[in-house]
C-alpha cells in the first residue's frame, strides 16, 4: 500500500528570476489539494497556456478521481502561495500492471510562480513519497513539440533521462517522449551499476558511463 502523503507544512523558496515579479523569499504552504481547489487547478492548468481544452478536461478528471478516492489510483501534492492561492500541483500514482513503477501524471506551476523552484520541490515531494512506498522508478510522458522544450529541460534538470520516444504518437509531428528516473535498489539501477563496473574494469577509469539516474533518498 502506498504510504500516507505528508501533511501540511510551510517553507520558503527564493525566486531565482525576476519573472516571478516578487521580492524576497516566497512563503509557501505545502499540502494536498482539496475538492474546493478545483477552480484553481483549472486556472493553473489553463494559464500555463500549453494545454488544449480537452487536456484541461483530462487534468480535471484526474483531479476529480483523486478527490473521490485519494490514494486509490491517484495522489496529489500542491504548493500554496497565500492562504489558499494555488501556485502549483502534481498528480501521480502507481502505474497499473507494473510492479512498483509510478507515473507522474501531471505537474503544473502557475506562470506567476515559475522558475522559483516550486516544480522541482513538487517533484521531490512526489519522489520522496513514492520511494517511501517502494517505488522502483518514476515515469513521465511528455510531448516533443517546441512549446514543450522548457518542460523537457525541467525534467532533465530534475534528474530524469529520456528512455523512449514514439514518433507521431500525439499527432503526425508530435512524438511522445518518455522520461524515467530509477531509484536506489531497483534492479535496473543495480544492472546499470554492474555494467558500469564491467565497463570501468575493461577500459579503465573514465570509460564507464556515469550513473544517469539518482535516488532522491541518496
Ligand atoms: C515545467 C514546470 C512544471 C516547471 O516548474 P517550475 O516551478 O517553473 O520549475 P523550477 O523553478 O523548479 O525549475 C527547476 C529547473 O528546471 C529547469 N527549468 C525550469 N523551467 C525552465 C525553463 N522555462 N527553461 C529552461 N529550464 C527550465 C531549470 O534547470 C530549473 O532550475 P533553475 O531555475 O535553477 O535553472 C512549469 O514550467 C510548468 O508548469 N510548465 C507548464 C506546464 C507543463 O509543461 N507541465 C508538464 C506537462 S508534461
């Protein structure tokens, strides 16, 4: 069974660029979203400007399913900038028909709060939770479109690696790009370690591949 997500807590983040339009550290409250936050979830998703209306509907379907039964198929975490001002959120859950693989289904940060570290913190919270639930890996799917370039940069910056690509999946000129992060103790990571050792032994220092994936617990 997945672990209980952590409850409400507070924290500060220092905006790393002026696009956030604020001075000083950003006070945030981290807590699971409630059903009453539905309009704000819709607003954050819409105001990123990247999702089509049908995709916004899907995000809300996932949110509704989460609210109906938190922790059954979906989990959620969120950052609030004011008493109830949703700055960003993530939806995630165990991937059906897998053993301890989890999916990040959705992550979005309101444009006013982007580049302040909220997305990274949300993803770290997701990883902390799923690792404590025994996750071997976390998988994320996104688009190859140009307007998703910054999103792909974000996943790479958070330690995810592109592991697969299906050409034309979303549309003729829109591939599905899959990112993954393997966690310490997973068989894939152990195999990667072993082959790294073999390559290093066979070819000397520097020829082995660097471990591409790290655990948030390490
Ligand atoms: C992707 C998203 C969730 C990132 O959230 P965020 O709070 O802005 O990201 P962070 O501030 O935590 O950024 C962490 C790192 O990711 C990278 N990154 C984030 N945004 C980036 C951008 N616009 N361009 C380049 N790199 C970026 C940077 O390395 C950044 O570290 P740095 O600021 O120290 O350089 C947010 O931009 C967003 O909501 N985008 C629209 C919705 C979306 O694409 N969701 C995912 C759908 S698959």
